């Protein structure tokens, strides 16, 4: 049977969802694979929703909002864009194709554009093939990675950086300074890598207590990397030593909050 | 912060044929049978038209007969029909927020007309998704707010005065805040009005007198709005008058701050040659009678407007203004030769088109230039002006000598429009003018309840358009004041104080200033100010914010339902 991708769309009420309605009213035909979830503003779309949808085997997630400058809520769409940027970086770490998540702007008057974008995205996902974690035999490594990614996106650190990006880059802080965009992007991608690695370690230890060497083997990380992160995570109260075998400490995850 | 569910959901599903609009593509009976198999669905039926009075009464009957506590209608778009079905629920005693729609027409049968099988599968999925959300829905309250029957009008030009008079005549108190020492705005600077050549000062003085003598209107000149807090019905406004703060409590706010005229510094010899004027300066000379007879006058249109980058918009009124002033000069000095060099002439409407015809009949010359070949103005030692321009009809360069060059420049946003937009928390468009809630359907409302816009503050307008908008605004603003109360939106965010760390991310993110920290540093939402976008909830680092009616659980459940089976 031909592959029919499962695509979930998250659309804002005012522009993109209205654009989708207009496509229908105009009888513009497009592939029927997309299932649309309506939210009031694209700014409402929590990275959690997108990762959760991908974890459950969606082949693609399409996020749509108002064009910049047209947002019904002034700039919720720009927040959506910042979240999408973070997610692209984060998903790229997991081994899942980052292009399975895509952000587009559609206005209420752009029915034809909506249909065209849905067609293009559906074609792209069809070409890409089924999500590696869908179906009978999901790729366990990528699934584990995505679960770690979801924890990462839900963590305080990334949410603060993304949530405060506009403020940091555009407004002056208490000391009258602005953070240059490149600097913030650097900070963000560094934070993504670090937090993602820590969550992989955390998730792994949640299932089974392990030594540094064993973790390093299973997660394909250098022992140095694992050790550095374990030190920080112990200080944060995320990990503890379950037992010591000979001279080797065996670590376990602790319940956080 | 989902509270434990006391009741087991009993969802009723109503699938609409919409005549053949849905039924001609989607197998409705199959969708109904499928709906019956979804967990917690207590009842499902098909309707020819669910939105008909028959369909509505079927919903109401079923709610009672089957003891339904959630309703899903699978039909068209919630953007048009949700209010109707919500009312039906309410009339049957069900909280109207316990309703959800599946859009199986606009986003299914109409868009997949040639694929009935796949469209039916999609319709089933959409119903399943709607039920998944409906199961988690919770009842919501729309709090009632009292409205102070008094309006603040910012700007004492023709728009502001017209709106103020209309509201005062409806019985409401009005405060006009005008920055200048006198009322009048831009109209006070004009000579005669287009298209009927009425004396602007006469038109102005009659309305200024009416405003000043109206008992209900309080005029605050040499005043500026400093701060606005609160929300519809209860805006706490601080006005600075003669450097002293003045507090006002206002129910509604009208933005009628008008526009400025663009000054074309360094363009076409403006400022370096005293015979290069703007239309505004020409108006002044005509008004005072100081225009000496010129042999020739050349007017250049679109100066600083319709640019590739920068001011991209058309200022709309300049073509009419140029033709009007050309006709006035022709009347004064019939021998004067007049040229209007234009890019595209926009004399919209019957009256302006008639002025254009009259100008042609009276011998005003019109030369079309192109944006790639704009005119050039140079002057010799005696101050005589030479204009070289490409003539798009002759397809060659032409050269004119002139005593006077008049530049038609666009209206531009007020310098402090951005400051006011921040005080009121209402948006500006990309061109810097105030931006309405919906370009077609809500042209004089802001998305923020209780604040309205009229006149050139919104975009360049002539007097009659400004007056029409001002009257529109007066009636819009009168609605909540006449009702004496409004219902606030229920779809707002709430903060779980146990989870909030007081980081302040939401305070900075909220575009409406609806979130503030309380005395112990915990975030708090002022529900009536919240517009329900949910950006705060999606960004909260502690996930301490719940968005009513669009909770994390509800949205996730709806999305994941699409992936089952």
C-alpha cells in the first residue's frame, strides 16, 4: 500500500485556521493527510505538544501562524518562531529528521497559499517516508532520544532562554546592555546540547543504575563528557550514587521536584 | 492544574450533512456509527442541517434525554458557527464551554471533494479529536464587569470632536485630550475642503463651538495622556495638563490622534529653494491670501510615498488635494499654467473624479512619470525652477520651467504614535499607523476591548471618511456604556502559585500587560485584561500557567487522537 503520511497541524485561530477555511470555501483541493488542531495563537504552541506528537509517531507536524506584523495578539507568532528555532536544533540532535517539523505563515486571505503549503509539506514528508518511530518496529534509539528531547524542552533553562529571547536581544537589561542575536543563538545551542545530554543520562539512569563507563558506551559519549555532566547533575540533586562496585560508583536518577 | 473530574463525560456527537456540502462527499452515516464507538460518547446522530432550528432543538432535546454533559458538532468552522451551538448548549442548561466543533466541511469535504474515502476517514479522525478534547473540557465563567459611562477621546481634531459630540449626544460624559492649546487638529491648517470647496475654518468653527458648548464634554487642551491602566469599563487614565497629573476613570477610549504631514527634506530642492513648497505650505498661502500670481506651477505627486522601502503605502488623499489646489489657483489666476506630474492618479469616488474632469476641462496638464524615472528639479541663479521629467505617454523626457514647485507629500503617523501604542497596549501596523482588530470585519475596533480608532490615526483619510469612522466609533464605544456592563472573556490564563518561581518571563511576554507580580513576587493574571493567546502558558519555565479552554492536556489529547488507529 502506498505510504499515507500522518500529519498534525497546529494552527492559530485568526490567520492560518481562517486561511484553511478559505481554501475550503474556495474549493481548493489539497492532500487529505493533515489533521488540524486549532489554538487561539501560534504562541500557544508549547514545544511539548510538537515533541509529544512526534513521539507518538506523527510523520510530520506543521505549525502555522499569522505573518509577522499581522498577529492578532501583536507578536505571539514571533514567540512561535523562536520556539521553532529551538526545536529544529533540538530535534536535529535526536536523529529524527528535523524537517518533520515545519513552521509557516498564512494569512486569513491566503487560502491558495495554505493549500499549496500543505501540499508541499505532504509531498516532502511522503518522500521522507514513515517516521522511524512509527509502526510496529519503532527505532528505539531515536524514540529514547526524543523522550530526552521532550524533557529538555520542558526544562527551566531552555524555556527561560527562549521565553526571554526577545527581551534579551531587543530590550536593554538592568545594566543598559543588549545581547547580540549571534551571542544568544550561541548560548541557546550550547544549552540545547548540554541539557539534552544530561536528560539522556537522566533517562537512561531512570531505567537502570549504571557506571560512567557503561553510560558512555550506551550513549555513545566520551567518559569525560559523561563524568562532567554527572558532577553537575549530582549538585543539582538529579542523580545519586546507588552503590559502589569495587571502586566504581553506580549512579541512579533521583526524582526531581 | 486539572481538577479531578467529578463527573464521567457523556459526549453527544451531532454530524451535519450540510445538505450535500458534507453529505455529498463524506459518508455521514459511517461517521455517526464510528462516533458511537469512541469512548465516552453517549449518543450520536446525523442531521441534514445541524444549524437549522430543527437541528438546534435536536441538540437541546438530546442533552436532556441522554443526560449529555459534553457536545460535539461535526459540521463547518467554529469561526462562524461556534456561538450558535454554544447558545444551544446554554439554553439546554449546559455550560457553553462544554462544547467542541469538528470542522468536517471547510477543512474536509470541500477540500477533498474527489477523494470521498479519504475524506470520510479524515472526518472520523476529526470527530475523534474533537471528542478527545471535549472529554477534558471544563465549564467556564464569564465574569461581569461594570462599565463607567464616560469616554476618553485622545485627539481634538475633526475625528475626535465628531466622536465626542456623538457620544455626548447619546448621554455619555466625554473627556477630550488635545495636545495643542486649541481644538481643530489638521483641519485648522487647511484652506478649502475637497471636493465641495467649502471654507475649512467655517466647517471647523461650527463643530468647535458645538463641542465647547456641550455640557457633557470636558475639553482638556495642552494635555497629553501619560498612562493608562485597567481594562474595558474601568480604565485608570493619567493625563498631564500644564505639567500637572490629572486622574480620570473612563469606560472606553477612542484614539483619534490623526497624522502628520511628511516634510520632504532634501527632496526636489525643498528647503534649499523657497519656491519649492509642500501642499500644506501652499494651503497656508492660499488661506492667508499671500500667494502672488505665478506664471506656472508644477505639482509633483507621491513625494516620499509608495516607496520601495520605507513609506510603501499610498496616502490616498494627495491626488485629490493637488487637483483641488490646482483648481483654486486656476480660479484665482486663470492665466496661470498648471502641471500635475503623477505616478498613478487615484481620484477615487464620484466627487473626486468630477474634480479631475473639471481640472482637465480647465486646462490643468497631467504628466505621468514612472517610479524608475522620477522628475528632477533644479534652479538657476535667479531662483527660476526647471523640472525635467519622463513623460510616460510621450515616452520621452520633457522639460518645464516654473515659478513654483508644489510637492504632494503623504500623511505620516504621529511621532509619538508608538509611545501611545505602548501606553494603550494596542498595535501599530508595519507603516506605523494604528492597526485595527480585523481589516475587513472590525475596521474601527482594536483587539483590546473598549479601545477604538478613527480618522487619520488609522491611515490617511479625508474629512468625510474621518467623520464616518468617528460616528462609527461613537456607536461602538456606546454599546458597553449603554449596557452598563460587559462580559469578560472566559478564555484566560491562570497561574498555579505553588509552581510559580517568580521568574517574570510571563510578565515580559504578555502583550497586554495582563500579568504582574504580586507583593510576594508571584505572577498574577488580571483576567479581564487577558486576551487568551496562551503564549505565557507555552513559555512558562515552570509550566505553572494553565490556559483555560486550551489546556496542555486538551491540546495534546486532541493532537494524539489523530494518531490513534
